[in-house]
């Protein structure tokens, strides 16, 4: 006989009851086996799926993917509560307290009338809270994040103390400089030099995107989508000539690719 189906009218309470039942004796073997460590890939995957839904401005997908992400938080809280480490209430209380502390211009007497002053104030409070006023300024920034996101966070934090390019055009000149250095490194066939210069080029490109108000992760995601769609259209174009990807020559694929681009 199955477990009772939770039916609390409060959706959050009901979700917690469902997760508790999944982890309880007689629940789901997969859910029971999960740990904080085993759920890391799920947490990252769900966060990226939320981002994809937001980029597509798909309301139903946003609701579903945000729900999947919320499930990860509730699962971690449930696992921790089983050994009295912490519970969902602790998570909510800590983040609520932090929001109040870091918004003294809203909940206190501080004066921060624009976004720039708000961000500087937030950073100062954060460093004081963590006792990091004597730590290296960029210590821990972006730790655990993908490289593109980390580069953006490093650049943004450096910019808060004035270490920044004045105009996007100056960054574009840096991009050209890094590209020249990559070409020089490539001519030497030195893998270590090529890797270093390629990293510098990536970092400069992220900087240019930031100065133009663009999200590097979103820009690359859009480029990935465009490539995927064009490649599929290239397959269709080849198929009209009774050729498959496996059979087509590079010249034939290049011709089909350019034909697709001309129709866009």
C-alpha cells in the first residue's frame, strides 16, 4: 500500500511533505539514496535550465524549471534536517537576515540612491561580515562557477575599485592585441604559450561583452543555438541533393552552409 498523498493547502508545506515522503521508509529508492554531493550535478543542471527558460521568455517553462530548482533546495534541506544540521527555515531565515543587513538604505538610515552606490555598499558590508577586509580583494570571487561567469565577476569586482577600461573601444583594442599575441604563439607551436594567450583572448572578449552590457554566457548560448539551427538547416539542404552528412564532402557542406546563411 502506498504512502498517503500530501494535500496541505499551502504549496510550500505540501512540497516539503512530498519530499519528506520520498525520503522516508517506503519512499522512492532513488531519492533515499541521494546525498548533498550526489545532487550537485542536478542543482547545476536545473539552474542552467532556468536560465534557458528565462532567455526564451517562456512562462510555462520558467514556472516548471524554477520549480525543479526549488525542489533541489528543499531536497538539500530535507537531507540536512535528517541529521539536525539545518532545515528549510534556517535557509530562509539566514537569507532574509542577510537581505536586511545588506540593504540598510531600505531597512535603515543609509543613503544609496543609485545602483552603483548600492553595489559598493553591498560589497563593503559583505567583506565586513566575512572578516575579509584584510584578505586579497578578489579572494573567492567566482569560486565554483563556470569560467565565463567567473571572468565577468572578477572584472565587475575589479571595476568597483576603479580598475576598469574607460570605454568599450579600449577593450576592443586589447582584444586585437591578444589576438596578435595568440597568432605569434601559434606560430611557435608551443602548446603552453597557445593556451595562455587563448585564455587572455577569452578574458578580453568577456571584458568587451561586459563593457557593452552583455552577458557572455548568454551571448555564447545564443551563438550555440544559432550554430545548432544552421547545422540542422544544412542537413536539410544536403538532403535535398540526396546527400547525407556522412557522405558529403567539406566543400559540399560549406556550400550548403553558405546557402543557409543567405536565406536568413
